[in-house]
C-alpha cells in the first residue's frame, strides 16, 4: 500500500514535470533529462554535460551516465570539509540564489552562486560565472553549472524504480 502510494505520487510528479516546454529540446540521441531527486522536476538535459575539471578536485573520473559516455565526475570539498561529487553542464533550469561569491571558488576566474530546484528549492549545485574575458585565442566560458550527483536522477531511473521500489526510500 505504502509503495503503491509512492508510485502514484511519482507518476503525478512526472506527469507534471514533463509539461515544461520553455525551450526547444535538443534532438534525442539517447541522452536523458536530469531530474531533481527530491521532487522529480526536470532541471537539465544530459546533452549539455561537458568536461571542466577543477584544479582543486580530489578525484576526477570518467563515467557513463545519463546516456552519455565518459562524463567527467569530480570530487570537490568545500571549506567546511563537506565532499560533493559533481558533474559540469553548460546550462540548467536551476533557480539561482544569492549574489556571486568570489571566495573559495573551485574554479579560478569564476564566482559561484547556489543553484536550487525551481520547484521544491532543493540545493542541486552551483552556477559558476566568469569574472574575466579570457583572451581571443582562448575565450573564457561565460558561465556553467555544477550539479551534485547525489541530488539528481536520470529520467530512466524510473524504469528501475518500478522494479526496485525500495531504492526510493534512501
Ligand atoms: C532512456 O529511455 C528512453 C525511452 O525508453 C530510450 O530511448 C533511451 O535510449 C534511454 N536512455 C538510456 C541511456 O538508457
Ligand atoms: C570514451 O572513452 C573511451 C576510452 O578512452 C573511448 O574509447 C571512447 O571513444 C570514448 N567515447 C566518447 C564518446 O568520447
Ligand atoms: Zn525539486
């Protein structure tokens, strides 16, 4: 009964989240939508994942994730000693919170702000914004986002969810 309830609840959230159409979706090439793990709202498309390593990363790995090969996953630690595994992505539908913070940025030349779920407010990662223009030979990317892996899901996760409902109880 409990599981059935969660299943129905999930169906509702996904039905709702898939009605967003603010921008044309890129062609489907096996990539997946990335969802907020807490509420199921779609927040990004794995099409836009790209590799950007922080010089402060404790560990950088390539993983096959969200329908993409060799996605750069890096472990970063904040000044409070909290460790995050993040993926970098060109753009998301995050709600951006606060003013740009320059101190302790994981990416030199970029400030950071909090990126939260536009639906439930869950902290999903950060947006990094350039403070430099770079140079003509190597222009600096204006901004990109870092998403916390443990706070997002690929849309195809729901397939396995139906087979293994206990996973939702994490
Ligand atoms: C996700 O599911 C869709 C629809 O079933 C499928 O077309 C796509 O290939 C799947 N992607 C991955 C990475 O399994
Ligand atoms: C991923 O990495 C493997 C091993 O280095 C390589 O053979 C493969 O072509 C890469 N795939 C993509 C899409 O870059
Ligand atoms: Zn959410």
